[in-house]
C-alpha cells in the first residue's frame, strides 16, 4: 500500500514522475532517449491507495510487459498508464476513484501541466490488450478533458480493449488521433456519464467498436466527435470510428446524444449532430436518443430483453442481468463483418463461443441459436 505523491511542478518527483510504481526514466531526465527501454516487466498483485499523480506507469516498456491483478483507489490522476509496449497485456486490474484531483482549478500550477487523466490507458502501443479490468467512479475536474475508464492514446496500432467493465465513469472510451486498426469489443458500460465515447481520429484509421453494451438510466451522455480548438477545425465527415453490433440502452431518465465538440477542456463547447451519418451498422437502440438515431441501415429498434437490465453492481459476478432472453431481437441480427486483426474474437463477455453462426448484438451470444455451417 502506498500513499503520497504530487500532481504539479517541475521536479523529478511531480507530474508524470509521480507514481506509486514507475518503470522507466523520469520524464525530464536529460539522459532519457528512445534507447531507454524495459523488457520482461511484471507488475502484479499490488494494492495502491491515496497517490498523486498516478498509480502505475510503465514508460518505454517493450516486450513482455504485463500489468495484472492490481487494485488501485483514491488517485489524483491516472490509474494505470503503459507506453510503448509490443504485445503488452493489462488485465484483471481494479481501479476505483481515479482522476480525482488533476485539472482542479484551485491547485496551483494545474493549468501548466498535463491535467488530462484516465483510469487505464495505453500509448504508442502495438497489439497490446486491455482485458478483464474494472474501472469505477473516475473524477473529472474542470481542466481534465478525459476522465474515461479506458483510452487508446496517440500511436496505438492494432490494440484491443475487450471483456472490461466500466461503471459510473466520465465515459467508457477515448480514441485519440493517430490510433489505427484498434478494436473495442465485448465491454460493458454501466451508467458512464459525460462523453461516453470520444473520437479524435478519422474513420479511415480503421478503428472499430463492436459488440459492446452501453447502459444509462440518468443524464444525457454523448457520442462525441472532437473537432479541436475551433469549430472550423477538422473534417466533420471524416471524424469517427465504425460502430457495429452494439446495444445502446437508455432507461428511466437516461438519453444518448451525438455531438461534435471543440475548445479546451476549460471551455468545451458542443455542436448538435442529429442523425449523424457515420458508419453505424447492425446496432440495437432502445430508449431515448436526444437528437435522432444514427443513420444505421441495419438497425434494430427494440427492447433487447435482458435478463435483468440495470442490476450491474461492483464486480463481474453482478453482470448476468445483461444476458439475453431466448426471444431477444438481438439474437442472430448482428453482422459477421468484423475485423480479424490483430486477433479474431472467439468468445463473448461471458465466455460463450461466438462462432455458431450469425453473431448476436451486444455482449452475450446465445449458444446454439440457429447454427449455420
């Protein structure tokens, strides 16, 4: 168990040099260069509490980097940040209450350092996998433009986010620009708020979001396409990622929305994007969509007939309510046109095989339903 650390300043012990566990040279070390790499890194079974800025950082780790089965809570900034990995693995970690103090306007110097923090994220990574992780209750101070449970940050290539759980965070996923051919699949987002998914890159970068579940029962949450600092920046039609086989479930006072955003995190502004014409295919929509459903030519608009929607608590053992009843309209109505790189998906969120014919929509595959050969 570790406590302490600092968010701001220009010393060897502040900002991204401040972490409970740090692998790599300090960010402002004058001897640091691209040859400083770390191989065969295993960070496992640690409990980290009350730390600023970050819990675990691996910077310039290359081969055989594994961050596994750590529990982190009450963090001023990031939970787990891994940079530079080749086929790295981040799995079975639990991050609670991260991003609590980064971007706080009352912290001296908070406008001068990088205040954007997240639960678990990777950068400049190749074929790195984030799986079986749980992130809960991220904070989001005014200067923090992030607050997501998970991020694909700059330079990620063919990376995968799969079989993760996100609850009560300020979004499930951020995909930055210069991220290519990466996949988010079979993840559950339960009452994540603010910008549910934020997209900085373009559709032709090949990123795909498929077979996820987005559940919200209060507030309006955004599928957010970020233009940059000015509303005239960026090509609006080019922005985005491909959404396939996802379930968007709005219950109670929950609503989905599609927007373009621009400006700094301190003064973020939004442009309504009704009936957004992005590559949406074979998604299921239930409940309120504030400005009209996306233009999805194969959409299913119906109650997916979960076993017990909205009953997700803490831990994977609480999520059986998102399995489908046998008469669900999500069964056999997905598309099989899914990416096979970096790895072809073989099982659903619950461990069921997904190769028994036409895929189901969402995170659950009904075994033996209309098997095709």
